[in-house]
C-alpha cells in the first residue's frame, strides 16, 4: 500500500537544506521488516530493479547509465549521497537544470550544507530523501520526499514547465522505488 500525503514542514536534513522548496512530492509505505533490513534493501536497489521506473529513467538519462549495474544510491548518479544516517535517513542532492538533457547541466554537490549555500542564478537545487522509522511488530514506515528549489525566477519558470510534464512520472518512479525496496526487504535480500 502506498500513500501520497501532503508535504508537512518536517524537520529532516533535506527540509532544513531546502526550507523554501516550492515544488515537493511525498510518498510512503509500510515495510514488513525492521529498519535495518529496509535500509539494506535501499542500499542494494538498482535502477534495473524498478519495473515501471526503469524505462522512465532510461528515457530521462538518454541511456547514459548502465541500468543493470547502477545502484539507485550510486555516487555517480542522481542518487548521489549528501547526508547518510544508517539505518534511518538517506538524502541525495543536486544543483542542476533538469529541463536541459545535457550531461553538463549538473553541478556536483557533496553535502546538504553545500546544497543550501548554492545560489548561482539559473539553477535548480533539488534532492530526495528516504526516512525509515521503526514501527511495532518489526515493521518500518518508509517515506520519500522530493524537494525542488529554483535559485531565481528564470529557473522557476523553466522548472515549472518541466515539472508540469514530468510530475506524474516522478510519482510513478518514487512509488516504484518504494515497492522495490519493500519487496526486497520483505524477502530478506
């Protein structure tokens, strides 16, 4: 079961890095496994494990990544880790121009502090996090939130047009990620 809940001002490291994020998305599920197993599943998920997301990601990256072997959390990809607190929290962050399908439309970001401090005009600061909260009965509440914050009005207009088109697919990808993590954790992989 998945839910799409409204974004609340949560006190996560990503929310503190992008507190005024105008474009957000949140999805969650319950995993019938403890946080440690859900964490291991998150760290082991490859883009090729995503039934629906795999073709979407292949189109988005124009085939630049070998999907069969690339972990979602690979430091060279869009899931580049910027804040990790095992087994409870994982965040990735980028400064990019996702509306431009060029490899040079990204700036490397190494930490959430660096993401917060990035203010160069014409860019989008964005990130995705995973929160794993223990529940009774050895279960885990697994949440993912995406936060996007343009650095100026030009980037806001460009991203708004892009977001209007891709947002439904973004939701599909995130729900597929949660499903794959849940399935892997519940199987004990």
